[in-house]
C-alpha cells in the first residue's frame, strides 16, 4: 500500500510538471503565414504570406481520392 501511495504522489508530480508553462509563448511574435519548417519559424520567414482558402471536397472527390474532407487552396505563386 505504501508503494502505491508513493507511486500515486510521483505520478501526480509528473502531471503537474507537465502542465506548467515553462516556455513563454507570449514572447513569440510571428508574421502571419504558413510555416513549413522549424528554420522558417526561427527566421520568422513564412513560406506563404498570402491568404489561403480552406475548401470542402465534393462528395465524388472525397470518394475517389480517399483523402480528407477538406483541402487548402494556395494562391498562384
């Protein structure tokens, strides 16, 4: 029983440490856009800065391709 209580306390401490916000994301200021790599985030240079459209696939497209119900439409480069 003592081992179970120790295990419970340890598990409780691990959960509380996992939920603390060690990294402050408020200081992270990024330009609006789509980032495809961590290097782009570090350099603050998104791949796409134009607006994108989220479109829903038609029922035929969804059945034929077997992909998800939504897709992203990028502007022409």
